[in-house]
């Protein structure tokens, strides 16, 4: 069975082969341009990134931009905006156009290989190539979420110390977020938004502050709970340092318990890789010399 038998209405026409060749040429062009930028001196690279010259003539990004104009709802389907928001905390976030354009190019290369080889197995390369940039973006965003959750106990302890030193809650949060990391970048974003909008960082009365609004846009329950507790401590006045210290102890105990559970389940998670990469090859090496004479006799 060939790919023509599976899809008789889509034969390997010259148009499809030309499209696959275009995707291959576009990918080679992007890789060579990236290599040229990587080999350039450090000041040249910094200046190119500052002015956006590293992506200005990118055919992949132009292809993705064309796709975004035709299908604007595709970003909500894969939650690309949400994932890019998380990656922006690390300072490097690929554009939507580049991510979608790369998915189209890799999927087109898989389609070209399937048309050339006419192997049904090669059809999986179309899905793998098209899904790889989206899955990679989601994986990197997940890593940023876990890094933020791990940093919550440290930030809470630092803020409790700043409050105990007599600093106001907004200043304590700003100074506690200077230690770095994605959570610190999120705190800086909230502080910047509060200054631009002229609104308080913490809510007063029945209205929430800028911190809670920024945190809720990231859609992380642990982070939202942290922001709510910080706002509560900011409203308590003199009792705020004690409340923040209690919150820091609670988060530390929760993180310690979660780490212990992860360590206990590590052996079960390693069972499948151990079987695939150690036990089966070892068994193959043992049984092969025993089975070959039997096969020769048969």
C-alpha cells in the first residue's frame, strides 16, 4: 500500500513536490541566516536583536504572518498567547508568526518526504513536524510555570523579612523581587503596570490591586493564591509580617512535602526508561548468540 492508495485524490503532483521543495529551501535559508548571526561578533548580534534585524527578513515569520491573517483564531486554539506570556518572563519569547511558520515548514518537509518515498509511515512526519514547534513552546512554558511555583516560598520568606524590617508592603514586594528569576520578572511587570496605570499595587476596600490582576492573567492557581495572601497581609497593617512569616512556613512545608512525593515516585517513573534502554538491549545481547545457531539449523 502506497500513499497514492491511501489518498487517491491527492497524488504526488509537481505542485505538491514544488511546495515541499519551497519549504526545504526556506528552512535551509533560515538555518544559514541563523548561523551567520551566531558567528557574528557579540556587538553585531546585540545590535541586530535590538533593532529586530535577526527576524526582519525571515521567510518563516512572513509565512506565519500570512497564516495569522488568514486564520486569526488559531492562536486561541493552541493557547499560543498564554504560552508566549510565560516565556516572556525569561526574556526570550518567539513570535506567533515564527512559531506557526516553522510548524508549516516542518509539516511541509514531512509531506514532501511522504510524497517522495510513498511510504505510509512517512505520513507521521507531517504531524510530527507540524506539532513540534507548538509542543516545544508548551513544554518551555510548563518549565517556566514550575520554576515560578518553586520560587514562591523564597519570595514569601524574603518579603516577610522586608516587612519585619519596617518596609511598606509594596516596597517589600519590589525589593524581594530583585533576586532574579521568572517570578521576579513577573513582580517587575506588576510594579511597572502599577506605575503606568497610576493604580495601587495592592487592592484597597473591595477592589483588587494591579498585582492580583497581573497574576490572574497567567492562569496559575498557586500564583493566584499567593497574590491573594499577599494582599491580605498588606491590609493587616501591623499583623502583616506575622501573616507573611506564617505563609512562608506553609509554602516551605508544602514544597518539602511535594519534593518528598516526587522523590518517592522517581523509581516508578524510571521503570519504563530502564526497561527500554537497559534491560531490553542487555537481553538482546544475551539471547542473540543463543538464537542464531537455532535459526541457522532451521
